[in-house]
C-alpha cells in the first residue's frame, strides 16, 4: 500500500501528464504538437522576451532540444529569433502574428478544457489545492 506521500507524487505526475494529453487531443487540428503549443504558450505568457535558454528552462528540456523546437516554429512562421541588443550570444524567441493567432486559438481551447475539467469542484478546495501546488513548486525550485 503506497504512503500518502507516494500517492500524492504519483497523482501529481500523472495528472500533469494526462492534463497535457487532454489539451493536446483537443488541439490536434491546429497543426502543432504538444511541444510546440507549450513553447508558444510560454513565449506568449512571458512579460519579457525569452531567450532560447530561458524557454528551455521553462519547458524543462535541454538547450539543443529547444533549438530544434524553435527551428520548427521559425520554419512554420510562428516564431522568430531576435538578437539581443546587448549580448550577441543571446537570441530571443518572439511570436510572429501567426504565432500570436495560434496562441489565441490554443488559449481558447485550453480555457474551455480547464472550465470543463474543473466544473463542479468546490472553489475552496480548488484554492487550497492551488495553494499547496504553488508552495510545493516554490520549495522544489529553491532546491534546484
């Protein structure tokens, strides 16, 4: 019988994975897979331009993997690389108008999915779960 902590960690991992799969299935017709829409969403939500390394860190992938991903987004004309004005080694990843339009579509689908999946869950329970997950995220990030 798994401990409460083991149950929690398995539920956390499995729920995050299946949540992304659920959204990905609803986005199957937009022409971009999970890695692409996750990258587009991270770029769009960032208040500051993201370098390729910052994007890799947010996606939890290695630098070479994000270079390949950004190459595909650039080829699809969804993103562009913009050189830093202060450090020529840094390239920022910015969405093109087509990338911004795709993000709007992804956001609409993701918002509808979230509303559907969280319907009927007591707001206080949902807030407590969010508080727990945010605190855990902070603790894990501090340990890295």
